[in-house]
C-alpha cells in the first residue's frame, strides 16, 4: 500500500462573509458582528406557564400590531405593555375549546371580517382542532363558526382556506390531501355559495403546509409541491402540481421570504422555491453534511428575520427535545452562519416569529403632576389620557421556550438572558 498525503489549499471562492466554520457571528453590510442576544419580553414574560406552540403578528384594521402566541390550550397577546392571556368563549352555541399538547403546533393566518369591522386571526392545530379565531385587540377567543377541523390555514383573495382536514365530530375521517375554503368575504360561512373543497388525490403524502404567495397558493405535501390559482366561473380554484421532485414533511421550516419560499426537504437539504416561478432549487450543499448528520428535524422551526434579512433555522441535536442550535442564511449572499443558544434547558426555543418590538411611553403619575403645580381641576382632558402609550420599535424575532418564557433577540445585549455568548469565526 502507498499512502499519499495531499495538502488542501484554503477555499478561495467563498462569497464575502462566508466561512467554513463560525459560531454566533453575523456578516452584515461587510462587517463582522455578534448575533443579537436573548432578552425576556417584558415583566409578564411567561403568561401561560406552558411551552409556546406557535406565534404570529396580527394587524388590526386601525393599524395596531399585536404579537399573538399559543400554548397547549390557551393563547396570549401583547398589547405593548405586556402579555395577556385570552379566555375562551363559545360562539353561536358552538363550544369546542382547544385540547392540544406541547407537541402539537398551531398554524395562523388573518383575514378581514366585515361583521366586526376588524381583522380576525384564524388558528388551526396539528391535533385537528376545530378552527379557532381571535378578533385583534380583544381579551377572548372562540371557535370559528361553521369551520372544519384542520391542521393548516391561509387567507387568499378574501377566502379562508383550510388544508389537511378532518370531518367535524369524527375521530377517524382524515382527508390529508383536502383543501377546503370558506365563502369569499365571510370567514364564518363554510357551506353554500362559493364555498367548497377539493381532494388532491394525485399528490404524494399528507398535506404539510398551505400559504399564499402573491397571486398563487402554495400547497406543500411530504414529497411534492402543488399550486392553486383562482379559476374562471363556475369554478373557484384550480390546483395543479408545481414540483413533483421534492416536498417537505417539516411544516414549521416552510417560510416565505422576499426571494421565495424556503424549506427543509426530506433529504435534509434546504430548498428555495422562487417567487418568480420555477421549481425548487437546492441552496445548502455547503452545510448538507452537518444537517444530515446532526439535525433532528421533527421539532425544528424557521423564521424570516426582516431586520437581518435572513432565513433562520432552529434545530436540536440528538438527545435534546427542543431547539438550542441554529443556522442563519443571509439572503443577500446566501452565506450560512452557525448559532447556539446559551444557558440551561429552560432556554430551549420551541417556536419563533417576526414582529414589531413594542414599547411604551411612561405614564404620568399623580405625584409628578402635583410636583408640577397641577391640581385635579386644572388637568386638561381625562386621567386615562396620561396612561402609558404603546409605541412600535424595530422589527425583531420573538421566540418562546419549552417552559413558556417569551424572549426577543436584542441587538443591544451580548448575553442570552444573562449568560455570556461565546463567539468565534474561522478565516
């Protein structure tokens, strides 16, 4: 036997900012900087006391932004001052409160609902709950009247569409390839008129995600992708295969971004489905070995961070129940950066979403007014007018933990909730 040793020269064709290995660093605007650290989200940072199983930002019809999160059986929203838990109430005689577990995640969409002159958040669950709804800014949520039981939801052209459906009142009949839609302009009407459904029986695998992308609907299955568009009368929608070569069993990794929809495939490769059309393209060959050897994808989740312009994939290695590691994909140059969440097991992040970081201006106290020479009769307006006022900050990523604590990624700190972040980068 002859042993030949070959010295490999450094890779020189990497894009700017890319490296063979790094940890907790970002390349942004040509500069190297540590990633934002985790800070707890307000004093009421653990409103439900259970694992966070979903989240979304809801915008009311008057332009107010509300982060909304789900637990196992409850929801909470942020009003700019703190997190508040919602109470369940029946709707039109229908009382089907949620009964999910910490391993059953919620899917969200929102749509304008004329009877209340406001936007509704609509929620489906992996446990096939009857669709739930929340009117933005209120303290209650309820069952969406007349809606089916479904895992995934989206809104498109004033329709609510449910995907991967089960019959109401049945514990057995699952239609894993069915897409069903409400009346146009009425989220609570699911029979008659323009309502309907279609079973995409030619698709491979169960439905794993439905989302709207500009003028089309994307429907992900375990092993392929379909698309839907509005159809000429008397039809409502037309669904056709888009890419039969790849799909995604991992619904929480499927995220829409400005360049297209990015997702993790069954082969542990990241794919980009471009917004301007075409089939999915593999975009993670440089880190495919790491993904294949170390990632447990079933509870992994992803988010698009508008402030960082990055697709962020959070995952856990073998033996850890929830994500403590991440890959950030910079959409400006498609370079990857590895991240770790520092600290104990309570900081395992079960789900995250992008939203405005809401703050509040300080309210006026009576002692402060008295010190300025005011008496009660001389104060203009009402006392409520001097309360704290919620204001919008910059967009950030909110993340919930396995213990229910809500965090946000704070660019002004170099610690993860008090624990120092170790950063290194290989040139």
